[in-house]
C-alpha cells in the first residue's frame, strides 16, 4: 500500500496534535493547504527558530505533542536548537519539513540542502515521498515518542507548488484524542529496608510525571529530600531542603547510607559532585542521571509507593531558615540587584501562578529559594541554552488560562530572541516578563579564571548599554524600565519590565 500525502498527515494527527507552529514558505504550501482543512490551529511566524521554541512552550503547557511545519533549506536548519532542547527535555515535537524532490539531491538547485538526518538528537526520522509506504515507520517513531518523550522528524519531498496543483483531502480526519503510553514498571528496585539514613534527591523530572504522585512518594519514604528548583512546589514539603547548593555545603555523602536519586539533570553543579558517591541509586522513567551511576534502574515512579523503607528523621528547618535569612540580608544590602528584583516580584504574588525562569543567572538564584504560591516552574534545562527563551514563554502563553505567568529572563537572553516579542499580541493568558539587565552576562563574573581579565567585558560578559525597554516598546508593546524594586508593579497585561541592576 502506498501512502498519499493526506494519509501521511492523517497518521501524524492521530497522535492528538491540536496546534501547528508554522514557518512561512512556498515548498510547504501543500502541507499548509491540507492542514487548513482540519481542526488543527495554525500559528505562523516569520522566524523558524522562534517557531520551534514556541512549539516547545505550547507542548510544555498542554502536555500534548505539537506539530512544526517549515519549508525547505535553512528553514529546517533553524529548528535544530529547539529540537535539541526537546530531545534532552523529553518534549514531544513533530517536525514536518518540506523538501525538494529526490531528483534535486546533490545539485545546486535553489534551497536544496541535505535535510535527511539533520536533527541528530531526534528520536526517529521518517522520510516520505510520493508512493512510499511509511505507516510502519510512523508507528515505530510515534511509539518511541510516546514512551520516551522527545521529537520526531518527518521529512517530506514535495513537487513545486507553482507548477503542480494542490492535492485535496480524500477524507478529512476528525480530531484525535491524545494517545497515552503507560510507562513500563521496569526491573524492581533492590531491597531498601536496611537503610536507616536514607536521602531522596529529586532532579529534573520528565514532563509527563504527576508531581502529586512524587509528593505522595515523599510522604511514603519519610526521608529528607533535596529538590531541584525546576519544580519548586515540591520544596513546600516539610521534609524538603530549599536549596541544593546550601545542602551540599552543609552535608557530605557519607552522612547517608543510601542516596536515592530520581529524575535527571540538576541546576546545582554541587549536586553533580555529591551524586558521584558509590552508594547512589538512580531511578527514572526516561531521564539520564546527571553523572555516571553504576546502580541504575528504569521504571515507573509509581514503584516508589511500594518500597519498604525505614524513616530517617533529619532536621531541615534550620538550614532552610538560614538560607532564607541569607537571601533577606543580600536583598537588604543591595535591593536593586538581580536577586532583589526577583524576590520583590515573587513577594507580590498572593495567588497561584506559573513562572518561567531563564537560564544563566536567574535560574541559579531561584534554585536557592522557596517560592510560595507557585504551581509550575518552567525551564529550558534540556540543553540549558539562552536561545529561544522568549519564544518558549510565548508558547506557554498560547494555551488559554486565567493563571498568570511570571517570566524572568536575563538581558542577553532577551536580545538573543528579541524578535519573538512580536508574538506578544497573540498570547492568551496574563503575563509579565521581567528582563534583569545587569549589562551583559554577569554570571561569568563567577568564573575565577576570567573575572579579572582585562578583556572580561568584551569577551565574556559582552557588556552593553542597550535600551531594551525602548527597543521593545518600539514594537508597539507595553514595555518600561525601572531602576529599583520599589517601582515594580506587576499587572500581567502583556507587560515587559526592564529591571536595571547596573551600578551607576
């Protein structure tokens, strides 16, 4: 049986796709034409790199796979950063890329590049052209996506839409329900009942994981817990330490006879060293450990609720209070600092909210604090880049809800993705974006090897005096600049606030 182009799209839509983020182009005209006849919502934008990250944000917000469509050539290449982040963050994206016919391969025909296998981090790739049956390939690719989480690439060779008529649906497919895959139980964990001084460490969890189930596991184990800042709500648990770095500076691995680590990456670099201990046991549903661990298990986190363990009473309040006091003292000493603006923003939140925290310095500051009222902390920590942060925020805001989103990004992250602010008029939830402007990449000042170099500002910090609020306001957006946290007023009306922390 050969697969027609509408049959290929029908197979893709069976994955429960509801949204398609679209990069404009001519070679993809046939794909757009067919998608416009379905229930799929199309969200076009000029920049494919932003389109990919917008899709990433939508997938984070909706927990559903999102389709990304591009034309051929460098449009496809521009999806690479978002596809890499999706792969390492277990986010389900389906990149549907239009390609030139196979008889143009190896020629200098316009916009012809080698698109096959271009996304090295993709879980699977499907190569389609007229008459080719790819049902089995699609089934394998999407089954892998459902089990592991991550992106799939479907590359489609299409004829020139200028010289060939567009094909119509033979039968327009109805909306499909989201296909869920049960995570395998995996091999049972060894007996943990002999541990009398157990420690639970919760790294960044896979996006499909129910945090309420993890909370129940914390209740069940009755062990002290170190929690990564990417899911700060779990820090509200009475057994949780509020800062991983502070914990590592106060405790060493020999203080525990068993360290059970679940999930993957950590914001804290100190945890990477802490988890090198020989008596660390790693358990995940798909995420790799942050360091090489000999004792590794993969299976559903539901298994945590059936473990037989001995409670380990260990005080956490003293360290948590000391950490909170240190934060208060730092803000009191320098209110108009990165930390001062972030703390002031969190203090204004009296009702449940979501937040997006950008990489580099903001996420490290938030990792060391307990944030009240937060529901979800969204981060791009798969590959931990500063690219695409604004587009991801816009994607998170494309899913309609009354819950406000507070986003905190650095100045370089904002500049890197400046054109994505043009998506702001399309957002569907209350949002305020804080740009912490410290005049460049101030996090590099923490590197002792470069902080005192004469070329530090030019080569590492990338020091600047760019008027970011003015640039964003020139796009017709609600943007202003403030010099002190006392002037901070969050109204969540598609608002951008440039917070100046540069010492005068």
